[in-house]
C-alpha cells in the first residue's frame, strides 16, 4: 500500500513537472518566457532549463536513478526559489512553491522505495 501511494505521489509530481514546467519551456510557449522576464531574468535559457528539468524528472521516475533525479531536481527547485525571492514574488503562492514540490517529490520517493525508508525511517 505504501509503495502504491509513493508511486501515485511520484506520478503526480512527474506529471506536474512535465506538463506545467517542462512542456512550456521546450515548446517555446510565451508564458514560460514572460514568467521569467517578470522576475527580472531577461533572455533566460528556457531550452536549457527545460532540458535539465526533463532529465531530472525522468531520472527521478526511474527506480534505479530516483535518488539522483531527486537530488538534481532539488538543485533546480532551489534555483527557482532563489529566482522568485530575487524577483520579489509572493511568498506562499510562488516563492515557497518549490518547497511544496520538493516535499511532494521526497515523500513520493520515500514511500515507494524501501531502501530510502531504511535510511530515512518514517517511524522509529
């Protein structure tokens, strides 16, 4: 049951990243560029960011590379949080959204992988 819930959370995280973050960047949607310009990042390397997000998301969803993907994704989420802080975006809805995603991602990984639970036990 715990593993199924973990995969469900991981799947939700993956779908969100692919649909709401990776796809707009890789397809060149105006909303991706406009969002970063509004935060003070002119000429952001959208294609590079999108490819890095795609790689981290795919690595996260593969059981053998899940921890690597999660670590890489945390770096990306940290960068997103720093960008929102610098751009003075609203705290709870924008700036801390990276924290919310990170929690969802790690809870999914912990629940789906007993090896991770051995390192980070949910209960003692």
